[in-house]
C-alpha cells in the first residue's frame, strides 16, 4: 500500500530516447525568422532566440549521448558542427547556454534517457 502511495506522489518522468550522436539526427528547431513569423522582431531578440535554439538542441544531443559536464570549448564546437548548424564557431554566449541547458537536464531527476 505504501509503495502504491509513493508511486502516486512521484512526478511523471520525462523520457528522452537515446540515439547515437551524429550529424543530422536531432530535429533542428525553426530559425528566429520562422518562429517569430513577423518582421518586427528586433535583432537582439533574433540573436537570443538563435543562440537558445542552438544551445538547447546541442545540449539534448549531448545528454542523449551520455555526455556530462565539464566539457571543453572544443567539445562543444564539435557538437554544434555535428548537428550541422550553419555557424563556423559558436560564440562564448552559445557555449555558456549549452553548458547551462546540459546542467539543467542533468540536475532534473525526472529526465531520463531510455535505451
């Protein structure tokens, strides 16, 4: 009975299917231009959105592949390139956002990778 009650009180888990980390696997989110669907988005908002989309997609791909912090800048650069993002070198801000997103995924006990 106690086990049943504990299960009922546990929050549901978010499961992320594990896949081999290679180019083209992750579905990339829309660009800022597509997401805002308006021409009145400021340049700063578009830059922030695009950094976030790169960081989130990269962090999820790294998390699925079993990577954890700390990661070197070159590791993050290679991960971004493997996902075919059209940037030659991610910015310092993008790398920081990748690390933050990866830390959140790693810290949240309700997020698990299924194999």
